[in-house]
């Protein structure tokens, strides 16, 4: 079953239902703040199976313990996430797009060897740009660069800090280096169900020529429809809206297949 709508006007548009892992449970945060974590599902495997039953082909997974730099050698929750990720790659047959705490070549290769289909790299791309670009050039389709915007600057380290570079300047550098696809999040909207950052997302795709996956603030099917009509916007991540019931996954997937 395809989740992609292809017309002469819209390119491929994918729906990425999300699972954010913290201490082995599926949670949602507000604005990426750890202390706001709310458990939405105690069994991520069951959650992923439900996504598959709805017709999903992709799932967007964030390893929050890794994003917050918890050491799995001493942090039980971080170790639990590693075990769950291994189980997720084997259990449901969905393609996994993984982000959170990927900050070395070794970590990236380990995730790919685990069976992860696509990696989202954020902080590491800011701090070690050339190293990341060299890795991305090996297999461009298996990497997405996270462009996380906090007050217009690139947010790093689990959104707890910002760099000195604007999100648009960073995106331009990515395009020049050969990156094909980015995941764009306005941190201020994330987890608040206030609507997608439609204008900023559309502008990023238009001005840079990058394929943009939208994330953060998505509330309902209206957001899905509006984002899908933006040239260069190739997909959307939905998390809290699914947990809160403001977005119906079956409806979103049906729209992505038909465009109506």
C-alpha cells in the first residue's frame, strides 16, 4: 500500500507517525523540554504495530535519551532504548527514520547496521560539518539533516542550546554540500498543537531547493493538506496530534495516497 501522492503538481508526500523514546517508553515533549515528558504509550512495539495496521510504511523514531546525551553504560533508560530500537527493526517491517544523539561515524554506522533505514543528523552536522557531509555522500538517500529552529537560530544538543548560525544559512550550506533532504522543526511549536510552521517550511523549501520534511506543531488534517501543497515539502512528522486525537492517522494516510 503506497503512502505517496504523486501528481504533476505535488511531488511525493510521506506521512511519518512518530515515536519518541525516553527511558524505554513512548513519550511526547513540549518544545523539546525533558521535564514536560508525558507517556503516550508504554509499549512502543505495540504503538508501531498500530501504525502499520493503519497503513503506514514509515515511522519516525527519536531516541531522546541519546539526544540528551545519557550514557547507556550507566543510564538504565538509555540502555533500554537501544534494546527497543533493535526490537523495532525486527518486529513490524516498517521503515524507520531515526534521530537523536547521532554524533559520530561509529554511532551512525551502528544504527545503519542495526537495520535503521534512514538517519536524521542534527547537532553533529553543526559541529563536524565536513565529516558529516563525507558520510552523507556515501548514501544520500539514507540521511536527513535536522534543521531545528529556535528563535531563528539552529538548535543543538537536544534543543537545549543554539548555535550562532541562522537556520536558513545552515540550510544553504547543506544544499551547497549536496544534501538532498532536511527535517525542519520550529522548536517553539513542537508538541503544542498550534499548527505547523507553514510559512517558514514553505520558504525553506522554496529558497534552498532542498526537499523538506515538516515537523513540529502539526495539529490536524488541514495542516497535512496545506503542507502537501507547498513545492519541495515532501513529508510531515506527526506525533502529539496522533496521541491527542486531533489528527486521525487513517485519514492522513488516505489523503497522502489520493491527494484529496
